[in-house]
C-alpha cells in the first residue's frame, strides 16, 4: 500500500497487536514508531530484533512527558481563566470509600477521568 512502509507511525490504543502492527509497517532504514497508549501490566511486545538492525526504531511517551513543576501551574492558570474545560473530561465521581470502583472503571477502560472525593 505504501510502497515500502511508512516513515512514521503512532500507536495510541495500548493494544499490543496494534503496537506490533505500527512497528512492522515502518520503512526499513529510517521508520520510527511512537507508542503513546499504555498496555496492561503483564502484556509483552514481541518482535524480531532484525527489524531494529534494518534501521527501524521505537520511541515512547507516558502522559506526553508531562512536567508537573511547570505544566501544572500553567494548566491551573488556563482553567482559572476559563481557557480549559476540565469538567467535560470527568466521566465518574466516587467517594474515597468507593476507590476500588474507580480502579475497576480504569482497568475496564470505562473511565476517562474519575474524581475521588475525600469528603462526604
């Protein structure tokens, strides 16, 4: 389809088979796969190491390489200035007593963001 592979691929699902496909479709010599999606804790990514010797490579990022010291104050300022609508990203709210429910939502992929309340 691409006449030799793609120069760049981005995987955002955390699905190991999608990661393998994103790597396998790279052009030999300079193709780069970027993995953003988080896998399950026990999942393995298996590929033939010869693909690396052919010049393909992988880069990854967790949470977009977020820098809390500088990025959190900037996000708070944007939120306070109504430039950032955080409420639309909250899919669930639970009390601290229901914290296990928040983990269940996360592990099942049913929650975008869950707010855990420590009061009432």
